[in-house]
């Protein structure tokens, strides 16, 4: 059995690819980050009996409704549609734990739409929290952005109040779930899986207990953070938290 994977060059892909048990093989893309679509080499020609395909690739730069849909949702649908019925049942989609049609975040809305398509075709969904490296929790991703913001500012802005909305997923937890899926002969194994090591927790718990940062945390109205991140994006100034991520914590 071979496990193929899209997005091995992404931060999550690189992290999983360091694991010797998974031994992931790439599904190559025929496009780049500036493309208006996402097209992969035909996986049906690579996958043999009992092989699995994990779909991680996602263009995080495209957060407007139309571009994200064209690239990420249509790209995932086309990838699945290229598989035969048996291969579709061995398709694993990497999603986010708060993906929902009720979310205000385009990222979470579109992840949820792909989830439904995958489940409809008989595949698996893994809903992760903030993924981190067990050896270096703040190496990459959104949790790295929060950590860098917390370290940079003398006062730490809290835009999510007391809401317990944060989940964390370790690379070990994710790897073990993937292995459970691909090594199981149970036809009734759960198709829609939540994968997290900690959560739900509040922003204060995330800063104090997970990041071990002892600074004053100041609650700031959500709208202030959203407007600030939106303005800085228009000015092409890097801000640790994107406006679409702010919509996810509204």
C-alpha cells in the first residue's frame, strides 16, 4: 500500500512527510500559487489497489469568495472526479475543525463544501485544529502567527474574548489517525473524523498555558482587529492574522 498526497510542499505536508511510517508520495500539481485554478496529475493512473490519496493542497492566499471557490473547491472536486469509485473510497481530505456552512470565514465555508463532496463520494474527512509539530509547537501556520504576535507586542490583543474556540492538533495525533484509516479493514470505520489533542480552549488559555507567555492580555473589540487586518492587507503590510481568519473567530 502506498499513500499519495497533494500539497507535500505545504507546511502540513512537510511535517507529515518527515514521518517514516507514512512514507508519503507526491501527487504533483500542474499549476502554481498565482494560477486561477488547481490542476493535478491524474491520480487514477498512479493509484493501485489499496493505495490511498490524502488531499492537503489549498491555496491560502486566495481568500475572496470567487477565487477561493475556483481554485480550492473546483480543484478538489476535479481531483476526486478523476478517481474511480473504489479510489474515491480511499480519498482522505484534510479539513479544519470549525469548517461549517454557518462560518463567516470563506476558508471554513469552502472547506465544509469540499468535506460534503468527499463524504458523498464515500471518502474520509479529517477535521483538524491548529496543527503543530510536537517538537516545536510554534514552527508554522496560524499558531505561529499567534505566537509571533504575542511575543512582539508588549500587550497581547485578544479579539475573541472568553470564547473557547481554539483546538490544537499534534502531528502525532494526525499521523495516528491517518494510519488507523489506511490500515483498517473495517468497512464501517467512521468517515468524518475530528482530530485534536487539546480544546476547545480560550485565547487566554492558549497564551498562558500553551505558549507559556506571561504578558498582559487586553480584550479588544473584534471589529477593531478586523478593520486593522483588512486595512493592512490593502496596504500590503504583513499582519500576523488575516481578515478571513478574523471572520473565523467572530
